[in-house]
C-alpha cells in the first residue's frame, strides 16, 4: 500500500518541475487563535461576499491549511466565507500529549465558536476528509454539508493494509511519549507565524517551508492514529448534503474506496478529478474547478433545505 506521507514528500520534491502549480506571491494572512480548554492554532478567516455561506477547509496529512488549499483560496472566497486552520500536530496547530481524530473533529466546532459561526460546510482533503466526516457524525447540528476530497472512509480492509497499520500503530504507540517530546522541540523552533507573502518566483521555497513546519515525529503518530479510522458503522446515517471529489489516479487512497464511500452516503454527488493524491496542488488547474462545482452543489442543497424547513 502506498504511504501518504511518503507520497507527499515525493510531491514536494517535484513541486518546482510541475507547470500546473499556480505561480502566486501571497495568500491571505491569519492569526493565532486560542480555543478555550483546547489550545492555540493558526486560523485564516477570509470574509467572502456579504451573506455568503461559510466553508471550513481541512487539510491533508503532512500539510498545513495553506499548503493544501492555497491554489483554491481566491476562487473559493468569491463565493464563500472561507475558514482555514492548521490541525493538531501540523504546522502551527494545537499541541497535545497525543493525537486523536476525535479531538480534531471537536476542534472544528471550537474554531467555529471562536469565529462566531453556528453552521458551516466542511471541505476536507484526505486526512481533512476523515476529520470532516467525524465532525459531521459527532456534531450534525454544526456541519451543514460535506465536500470530501481524496478521502477514505476506512483503511484496514485488505490483509496487507491490516498488517501495515497494525504494525505501524504498535510501533507508534511504543514511541508515543518520545515522539511528542521531539515534536514539541521541533515546534518550538518555528517562527511564531508563517509567511503569507514571498518574493516573485519563490513559491517553491515558501511551500517547502510550510511542508517542513510539521515534524516527522508528529506525522508518524498521525498516520498511526488515522489508520485506525473506520466510519462504516455510521456512514450511511449522515444526513447533510455531501459531495465526493474522487481523485481518479490516486495511489494513496484507492479509487474504488472513494467510490464506495460516495455510494454509502445518502444522496452524495460524485465529482471526478483526473489526478493523483497531490492533485489539490500539483494538478490545481484540474482540481480547483471541480472543487468549486462540488462546493457550489452542496451549498445549493443546503440553501434549498433551509428554505424547505423555513430556517
């Protein structure tokens, strides 16, 4: 089975040689936000048009909010209020003694509380899709819709997958406290805030800095924990409008598993991107238009549902 962390590292090494990466020189700035009882994370809040629905963007493993979503931010902000933040153990996200997907899902609601939003559409990529799924399951009153990109609904299906994740998980558990200590030391050496502007032609350098803002020790714990995720028992119970963006050349998340997930969520629409697991950036010219269509489809259904119920 392909390793998403290794694939992400390979993608970053190839970053400068790909012509479909948008050449920009800035992203919207953000701020560090304290989430009561949880910790502090870096949040970007782009207002969007007056009265626009809110879209929370949840990033992939080994990434930051910026690194997964920077090619799409301007286009999304034309239609939505966009909230982006670094998840636990990533970039400038919350530090905690251990990583759990449940905590990440609850962090979504804490961020919504911090920015004064009652309900939002969650758009997640890979790990972010897993977090979005669990946030919708745990907090259906706060998640109005889902856009799931390159997302698995479970990991341990085939024998080789079970062997990999169970072995990796056991090793990660054994090194857990030490991994947290090493990740903390790494985090303390980071500048307090990430760069959000850079000289022309230096996008690759900025992207590498974002990639390197997450410790390898942290990623080992994240991959071990996420490998235990399985939404099969409750996936069909999700009621909010959902769009599934399938990356049809994905070697990290099998295409058939993305499709299975789409068929298991009632009423989910399917949107295809001819790209691999890093297509959110390396095939942005293909991914972003499909993402916009998927988000618009969910937003329209959310609006229609509100009108029908008189909200």
